[in-house]
């Protein structure tokens, strides 16, 4: 019984990934399509021999990390230091060497919000009680707990006292607008849930809903950019693509800043570094608009100011509506 010939490797002098033809009659093990080069023309799977040893497997893994996925590092480097470059490359048809923009945005946004949720400080309870070493004096005791009981002037608050206090606080909430009865009931229920765990669940729900809100926020901003760049006329997707790349940059840069802040006291960057980061963000957006739209500096600055003003107003409205939705869905 004959065995298929091993796949061909790149011939000498065939740089940039050029490959010699494989043996006649080779078929892809994934889809069965006939293969004439090292990669299947139907499904894209690479023609490789079976993995026979740990050493062979390690070689394949090393190749995947250093060669096949080199576009990951190429994309991240361009994203951090070359504003507007990825957008221009994508629109110019040079796409295979970089990660797809939507996939890049989704991966970085998920990583960003997971990082944000994991880095939130734990809730700390401050309990007021008697100091055993000094009779007649009170002392605050700190500790991390699942639900934070409040302190009362007479000592540590009992569950019954805490329930009564929450009831009194939430009972004072009133609403006289449309649908007063339903809205008031919703607000009071939300108040109970927020006070019971000091807003921890609300914070988690907000971080869960904010990425969804961004999928509404970005298309609206892209619509404004369509008006700003009416002449010469451009496709709406061009503006959306630039926003996707710029927001992916923000996610990546902020995560790197969080990591850089770990060695500093209280995990906060010095003020001068924060200022430099903000300046770089502003320059990055300005430069990305210059590269993508090829307009003059003054015109680009004017459009950036209009865009930033609208962005701040719509951003605050988006955060507010997301907060309301998160509270109502507790």
C-alpha cells in the first residue's frame, strides 16, 4: 500500500512564503479538496504530516507563535504607534497581514472590561465598636466581607436594624412623573438591592452592559463623522472603521497603563505620566484623522473639537442610560 508523499517545503530562493508544489494527488484531510500548494485552496488548512513526537509538536507550536500569528504583533504595534495606519491599510486592500478590525475590537474590549472588573477594589467594611484595650473608647475595625454592614452610633448594626434602615431610606424615594406608581416601585426595589450589597451587584451589571452600549454609541458617532466629512463624500463604513481602530487603541493603551501602574503606590501612575498619556490620546486621534482623511491641520483640529464635544455629551448620556438600565435590571 502506497503512502502519500510528504508535503513540499519552500524551495531555495522562494522568499516571502512562496512554496513549491506538493505531490500530485494530495488531498486535504479536512475537506478532501485536491491540494496543489502547501495550503488548501478551499478551507485554508495547511498540509502537515501527523504529529509523531513532542519535539515535532513543539516545533509546530513555535512556528505558529512566531510566524503564522506574527500578524498579531504587527497589528498591535501599528495600533499603538501608527494612528490611522490600520484603517488606511484596510481600505487600501492590504488586509491579510493584520487582524480583522472587528475581531481586534471585540478581543480588546472583552479583555478591557474583564480587566476592569477584576481590578475593582474589594468592598471594605468599617465597623464601629468598643476598644478592648481602652475602655470607653470606640474603634473602627476594617475587613473585607461579602455584604458590607453599616455602622451605627450604638455599635455594630444588627441585620434587623440594617433592614429597617434600608426600608426607611428607600421609602423616601418619590416620583411624580408619568407612570408614577410603576416607576416609584421600580426605584424603591432598586434602592433595596443597591443598599443591600453597597452597589457591588450594580457595578458588576454596569460593566457587563457597557460593552453592549458601545455597539450603539459607535455607530452614532460614525453618523456625526459622516456629516463632518460630507465633502468629499465618504462611505459611512470608513468612519466606523476608524472609530473601531481608535477605540481598540484606547482599550489596549489603558490596559498597558494599568499594568505599568502596578509598581507605584496605590497602583496609580504619577500625575506627569497621566498627563502625558492624555496628550498622547489627543494627538493619536488627531493624527489618525489626518492619516485617514488627508485634510489640513486646521480643518482637522476644528473637526476634532466638534467631534470631541459631541462625544463627551453623548458619552455621558450613554453612561447615564446604561446606569439606569443596569439598575432596573437588577
